[in-house]
C-alpha cells in the first residue's frame, strides 16, 4: 500500500524516545502543578502560574494520548499497541487525579477575589473564558467532600450503560433469515441496516421481526437499565441545584432549555412536510401499504459504482472550493501529507472519525471501500478536521475544544455542499434522483428522527422527575405514539416498532441526540447562504470556526446568523427539505 494513504504518526513523535521524553516532561509539569494545591487563592500569581503549567501539560498529554490511541486503532490486535494504549489510559487517569484540585479550589474562592485577581494580573486574561465558566457554574459545584464522594460512584453510575452494551453487543443473537439469494444467513446488529435496504420485502420484514423479537424478550431488563440511568441523572442534577435534568444537560452543552423546546416545537409545526416525504416515498415504491421496515430502502438506487480514492479526493476538493482558496489549500495539505489513514486493514478500527491534535494537525480515520457513500464520509470528517485546524491555530488549548453543540456543524456543512455540487453537476436523470433522495433521507434521519428521540427523552425524564412509576409497557406506548405522530397516516406503524427505543444506545447519554438535529439545522442554514454566495458570509463562517469555545456555542452560531433559540433555523431547514423534495418529485414525474 502506498504510504501516502497511511497516517504518518512521526508527525507526533519521530521515535519512541520522543514519546518517552514527552512523558517525562508531562510528569515534571504535573509535579509542579501539584505544588499549587491549596495555594490558588493566595495570589493571582499562583493562579496564573498554575494555569500556565496546566496549559503546557494539556498540550503534552494530548500528543501522548493521540499517539497511543491512533497507534492502537491501526491494529487493535497488536499486543504492543494494546499495551501502549493501556499505558496512555493510565497516564490520563494520573493527569485527571493530579489536576482535580483546581476547579474545587477556584469554586470555593470568593467571587470578588477571583475578579480582582483577573483585573490585577493581565496574564490571567488568557484564561478568562475558563474562569468565567467556573464562576457561572459555581452554584452547581458541590463541596470538596461531596464532589469526592460523587466521583467515587463513577463506575456505579456507568453500570447501566455498560451492562446494556455487554448484553446487546456480546450476548444478543438475532438468528437467521433467508436472503435475496435464498441462502440462510445470520443477522447481526451490524448487518441489520443492510437487510432493511434490501429490494426484497420478505428480507426486510424478516430482519425487522428478528431484531424486535429479540429485544422484546429483554424489554423488562432493558427498561430497568434505562430507568436506572435516567434516575441517576435526575438525582445528580437535583443535587447540583439544577431545576431539571434537561437544564443540567443544556447548560453543559452551552445551550438552553429554549433551544431544546424550540426544536421540538418547530418540528411539530412542520410535521406535514415529513408526512409528504413519506407519501412520495410510498408512491416511488409503488406499494399499497408502506411499513416502517420499508422506509430505509432507496427505490431509485443505481448500482453502487466504484470510485477510487483519487476520484473521491478530486470531487471533494471541487465541491468545497466554494469555501475559498485558503480552505481548499488546507484540504490539499490533508490529502497530500498523510492526515488520512484511508483503507481497510486487518484489525484496523472500523468506521470513521477525525481527531484534532493540538500543535500538530488533525488525523482522519476512514475505511475506504470505493463506495459513493465513502465520498460523503471523507467530506464529513474533513469538516471536523478543518474546524479543529482553525480552532487550534487561533486559540490556546483550553479555548480550542469546541463543544458537541457545534461539533457536527462544519462536518454537515461539508456534506450538504458536496451533495449540492453532485446534484447540480449530474446529468443522468436517475442518478440525480438518487442523489436527491439520499440527501432527503439524511435530513429526515438527522432532523426528524433525532427530534423524535429528543421528545421521547424529554417525556421520560419529566415523568421520572414527577415520581411517576413507569413500566416497560408505558415506555413502549410513549415511543409507539411518537412514531404515529412523526410518520403520519401514509406509513403502517407496525406494532413491533414500540420496541425500537430499547436498542438506542444514545439514550444512555442523556439528552445527547437533540444536538444532531440542531447541528443539521445550523448546517443547512450556513450551507444555503454559502451556496447563494452572500457577500462576506463565507469569511464569517471561517471566523466562527476559528473561535473554538472562546464564546458560548449559541453565541458562536449567531456570528453566522443562526439563532437556535428561535424557530428560524429549524423552519429554514425544513423549507430546504421541502424544496429538495419538490425537486425530486418533479424529476421523477417528468
């Protein structure tokens, strides 16, 4: 394999000796940080010096962690790589324990004293955003003894999620089905989606039934696991003086309850648009009845043509040149300088991700199999990479790590720009229709489906906080009713869909999924303005990417005219969805 398609981890450490030297340096920094324990409130000098050491320690640790994780992900069966990663995890634990005194000490400081420190020591301005954040969340930080007590329950609190993962990933067997070729094959969680995309209805129905028959057998067990997680989150939120678990989640995200509620309200107001897409999908499938196991197949899918990585590279660069020469040059640097580990290898980690490494550059993992969908994956991950690149270049390490609230924006902007480019340039009518359909499906799954998940979570958490006793049947009924509301009358809402909530791992990361919906809404608003070439807008967008987390996420998005506390971005995203749907309908009826 050509080395240019592999990561060059020598960009982080040229040799293992460099890795060891960095570890030694980190240990020295941590030892010096520990000397400030109990002394941060004594003077602004102590506070500033401790943070300066902390900043250097973070930079060293990020390189160490990245080197260990990336090496491990290249071959997850290699014993040396496994040992290296475990070593890095231990270093991370030691790092966290050493610096754990900092926030409680600052929290205990008198606010007037901390503000005086910031005023008298200009070097503390570098850490103003971090210190202001601590002040803002001060009322939610418990005493040192209480914080220590809660931290000891970390493994206990994660037990429900860990048990769910072991049960569903390691112990579930879904059984066999008869595929399109008449062969009996085993269905796994990984192949489920593939079978749902089958052109054969009997294959889709078999897969659907096998999936939910298995989950239904364990619905009482999984209900207990999920409710334990919800109760833990609501109790800890209350202990931390939040009005609700939802408030705790959105404050952590740099968002607000208004963002969450406005999303659900706006989607509900526009559900007719999603119902219209279901109606169009039913017409395209040419069926009298469309079941939930039918909605994942693409009725106009053209045979997946092979595309080389070099072709994919060319297409991504052409599609994203609209973002300007500087942006495109950085993309070329990523492609040409081994930022991307491209192809599948034995025991390489599956999937795709981007990891920014402060002071180096981002690293992208893909498993390129020459599929059309791989092109979108590359554009998506490079969106993350460019966000990390700009943020790291323009902020200190403490202000560079943008929140999850904005993390999916740049990646999805790239996806939409790529899809729009592909649709515009495609001359073949069927291929153009397929591209439009895939774009619509992406919006449906990311906006409407995630909003439905978000509404389910909100309903369950509110009922738990009101001390309402919930059974597995109660949760199944809530979920089934939401499916009826979101999909409309054109879809047969099969009874077994009530078990789907049982298999959603994101529900154990409370109130996580709404950020997918706000992310795509923001991305559509931004991409639409870029495509319209509004004067100065692209530069404002790049400036937003440079800010990292130096401002609150919802304030950052206002830099590009996205106000998530209003209905506008959601309404505009759904309008975009409707326009693309009408474009597809016109195309297939011509």
